[in-house]
C-alpha cells in the first residue's frame, strides 16, 4: 500500500517510530513490578511509591504537548533524542535513590523522558508521513508496537528481578534507553511535501481547537482512559498477589507460570499481547467507521469487563480472561483519538493538539495510580478505586457520542 506521497505504508519512518515506542513502553510497563520490591526494601507505605508513579504519569502528560510543540518548531528528531536522554538519566539516577521524595522527584524526569519518546512526537511524525486514507491504520500499527513493548517488558523485568536487585535492573533499562537513540536519524520527513502550506500559526490553531466543543469532549473523555490504564499498570500485579486467587498449581495457567507473582507479570504481558491486536483492529475500523462510536464502544466494553471481573470470584482463569479482554481495548483509543484530531484540525499541529488532549489522559493516570495506593493504605483493598474507574469509563462512553467529526475547515465553509 502506498500513500499520496508515493511512500509505502510500511516505510522506514513507521518502522523506526514503532521500535522507539516499543522500547519506551517496554520499560514504562514494568514499573508496577517494582512496587513491592522497592516498598519492602525501604519499608515504605504503598502510597509512597504509588505517588512516584503518579507523578511520573502527570509529568508525562504535561511534557507531551511541550515536546510536541518543541518538535514542530525545532524538529522531531531533536525532541525524541532529548526525550530518550532524559528517560535514561531519570531511570539511572533513580537506581541510587533511597527516599520516597527522591523517587518522586526523579519520576518527573522519567515522565518527561517518556513524553519525548512517546505518543506525542512519534505519532505526529508517523502521521505526517502517511496519507489521510492510511493514517488511522498507520497510527494503529505504531500504537500496537508500543503495546508489543508491554508484552516484552514485564516478563523481561521479572526475570531480571529474580537474579539481581531492582537497582541493577534500573541501570540496565537506562542503558537500553540510550541505545535507542540510534533509531532517531531514520525519522526524517520533508514537511514541505507532507503538509500543505498554511498561514495559520500554533496559537491560532490552539484557539480554534479550544473554542470547539468537540475538542473539549475529546479532552474530557480521555481522562478515564488514563485512569484505568495507569491504575491497572501500577497496581494490578500487587492486586493479584494479594487477592483471594486460588493456588495456580493444577490449573491451565500453570503451564505459563507457577506462582501468583508470575501471574502478575503474565497478566501484563497478556494485556500487551492483545493490545497489539486491538490497536491494529481499531486502526482498520477507523478507516471505514465513525471513530466516535468506536470510542464509545471501547469504553463500554472496558466498563462491562471491569464490573464482571470484580463481582465474580477471582481465579487464575478470570485474571487471564480479564487481561485479554482489557488488553484488546487497552490502547485502541489512541489511534482513534489521534486520528480524529488529525482529521478535524489538520496534521500541521497534530502533535501539540493531541498532546494537550493526552494531558487529560495523564491527569487521569495520576489520579488512578495515586488513589490506588492511598485507598489501599486506608482501606486495605483496591475495591473503591475499581468502582471509580468503572464510573469514569461510563462517562467517557457517553461524552464521545455528541462529537462532530467534520473537519474544522469544512464547518467554516458551511457557516460562511
């Protein structure tokens, strides 16, 4: 398949961008596995490390529009290189941190590193290298690559944690992040070829978007996605270990893991594996179906899956089924949400406009991770946070329905 610029759909930019996201998200998806080792090492309350991860998610959200604007002004490759350097630096220094405050402070640096090497700058450069007709699919493929990182990351981290201290694992991850920079030179596009010349500047684009109710609805709707994903990423492994899950021995799951600790890593890997399929499938559907309805269906599916999971007995099989279902809906929202933004507001400032909407996602991530740890310390369980996640998911399913998917320029013509 070739786009309107005579470039294959599977071009070097898509492949390099996908690999960067894969590595970045492989590391990011492992932080939940460090929750218990670090807390036990320093005898911290659960909320201490949870707050560090919450701060990381918030910094990621704040950093995404900043890095996207930086990329649009100074170049995608400079922004992504800077992100990978900050990512490696934050992880490396964290390996020596011994207090909750130092971990929390350093996670600001890690969060900005993830922002620079994450969805905002990478999806924007891939989107600019792809035609309108193939953009949704290309964004789905690139997002799926990030999901593949979630398949690789947790099991890899679990193996390393079984043979070395958590601080050494952090050092290895820092080295991997630095090595990833060798992929950045491939992300070279010709902006004059890919973007029609326009007199519109960034401030005008931001003003028009913020005045559009559709943009506000996208912003509000993305909150629950971040809440649900971050809560599960940070707390699900610990939730599985401490739940009333029966012994794994003798079950089908014993073929894949032999302990509840292994089940936690397996659950995250299953989420990542099915997320790959979900992202690509969402990208394919986004080419021919109304994206706002697809988004509503995704949030409804998450709501039903979570309700059934927490009201039914928790078993190794139910954990696996929930992980597969939630995984198929995990990041399927990203190619659809970013695709809507690129289609409605154009691709010139797509990175920044998506980055601002993504900030809502990360505010939700902050709340989900932090509340998970706080309520666990207060009530000794995660039950209340599960129900809060169900409620905000239902809100997102509803708020996407009134979205107007017509390009903003067409709406102006109709008004004129």
